[in-house]
C-alpha cells in the first residue's frame, strides 16, 4: 500500500530547495550559555539569525516551550516565519479531544507542524481538523534512543501512520533499517531523523537510508561556533544529496 502524503510540508520542501539543506535545528534545552545575553529569548533570536543560511526548520522541544511561555514562543516564530519551518515537538500522547485542543494552541503560536505519538491511535479521528487548520502531523515511529516497546510494534505503528494519513514520521537516525523499511512502503512520506552526532547518528547517513530531513540539537546549540557546526553538517549532507 502506498500512501502519497499531503501538501502541508510544501513550505519546508521549498525552503530546503532554496537553501540546499536538509538540516532542522532542535532547540530543546538552554541555548548558548556562554553568550552574555540577557534572556533565553534573546539567545534564541540571535541563534536563528545566525543560522538562517543553513537551517531550514526549527523544532522547539517541550522544555523550551514551557520555559519561554506562549507569548515569547509566538513572537520568535512570527519573527522568523519566512526563514524557517517551525515544528512543535510536544510528542503529544493523549485522547483525540485533548490532542486536538493542544494542536489548536500550537497552531495559534504560529507553528507549521506538531509531533504526535502514533501509539495512542488518536490522529485519524482528528486529522481532518488538523488539515483544516493547516497544521502538519508528524507521527513518532521510533525514538532515537533504545526503545524496544515501540520498536517491536513498528509494523503496527507503520500501518497506523498510513491509516491516519500523517504528513511525516519521526524515525531515529540511529535506526537506518527502520527508515529503509518505512520508505519501502511509503516512499513519498517525509522522514525526519533525530539523534545526529550526540546520540550516535552521523550527518548524511540517515539521508542515505532514505530520510528527508536530519534533526540536530546539542551538537549545534552547544557548539563553540554554532554557525560552523551547522555549515559542517550541511556540507556532509550535500555530499549525499548531490550524489
């Protein structure tokens, strides 16, 4: 069975084409503690201004969203909405009603996509509402760390991803065999691969397995030079994408 995906990731694909990059920045923890900047918000704004030539998307994790709060997150997303595709990584795992309400808040902050767990099997009941609000759905198929309870149910989760018509999936960069298996059934659905560098994934390797985007966090935000770190990763990715 081939599920062709939706059009809700077109903005991301367009930015990736313009920048010739597959790099998504994960901001999950404190940013640039060495910088003598006043606030975490200012640090993130500075970082995003610095990396816009190489990074195509920004994934805000739960710690960042909670610590900054609604208004500051919304302000940052609005400021850079033309430069980046914004993903809310809440890994939502709840009943359909609460999942929808959470996604409505996410959308009101300006996010383009939300990461939602597949194992709760809530997405298919609300997918039409998410499509109406133009919020892309990215389902978690595997984590980037060792998580046997999810991996042993990979096939069932894959079939549910197809049933729910998700727009993309998360598969750890450390699990290339799962990326290949998914692409064998859903070649046109985007794969987002986290776990690059700090969790063992090598830049570009998940792209070789079939992933569409690589997610990198600490290796950039905690680097002595985030710009050089992002540039280095994108150069390795281009060796793959350019053949």
